[in-house]
């Protein structure tokens, strides 16, 4: 009897939102296409991104919905923007993104949520997100590709941001711009939810 492969403990997934099934289908197709286009085997991609081969296989089979951190690791391993893994088929005209159909991704701890505010169409160099950090929440982000920048504005609540060794505190209407190709952390030091908007820019090297 074959043994069922289980992902490593830190790779385990969970239900993201009502759009989780749709996200699973989109990610699995894009991951397979990008990986084959680049000529990467599952083992090679696993070595490049630090996500287990078992988890990559489950994602490609539509059996697992990856967390934000896992998607970032895969995108970095493939040297593509994060949005390439969630890309939809191109459409002409005006794109209305209804809130109920939003793609919402969560951190493994479920205290950090990211909602895309742009259509996943084609290769983008700029991405726009709504971020929510629950009271007392803490999220660690690995370095993105060289040259990647983040521009965050706090709408409500407070944000404590660590970029490398530097720590800054932001309140409503405060904004911060920083190079995101170093380790950075988002923390909510209060008992209220923090709402933020993020604009992420990639260099020409990414994609």
C-alpha cells in the first residue's frame, strides 16, 4: 500500500477563504506552466525555493492551497513576480474586482491577510494589496528579489515595521517606503486590527 506523502509541518496549508478552491485551480495551472517553461523539475524547484517536493506536488495537483509565505518562496525560486502564480486569462476593457470575489491569502498563523486589488493579467512590475494584521499579530517576510520595494500606508490601527535592523512605528495616514530585498517584519502592537495598503514594485530583473 502506497504511503501518502505529507508536507513538512511548516509547509502545511489551510482553507484561505471562500475563494480558496478557485485560487487552488489558478495556482496549480500557473505553477505547472511556469515550472515546465523554465525547465525545472520538482526537485530542482524545491532546492531553489525551500518548499518541500511533496508540497509542490500537492499544489500542482490542486490538493493544497499554499499560504502567503509558501507562495512567496515559490515565486522567488521561479524568479517571477508573486502575481504570476495567481494570473488569470487576459480580458479586454474595464476590470471590476468585486469584494466578494477577491483573492485573499493568509499567513500560516492566520493573523495576517493579503487581498489583491489588481487583476492578475500578464507580467506586472507593480502590485497593489490590502493588508490586515490582527491585534498582536506578527508576520515575518523573507527578502524579496533584489531591487524590490514596498510602499505602505496605514489606514487604521498601528504598525511596527522592522526592516533589517531598523524599526519604525506608523499610525493612521503615515506611510513608509523601503527596499524589500532584506528580511522585514510586520507587527501590530495594539489590541485593534491594523488595516494597510501596499504597493510593491519589482525591477526588470524579476519576471
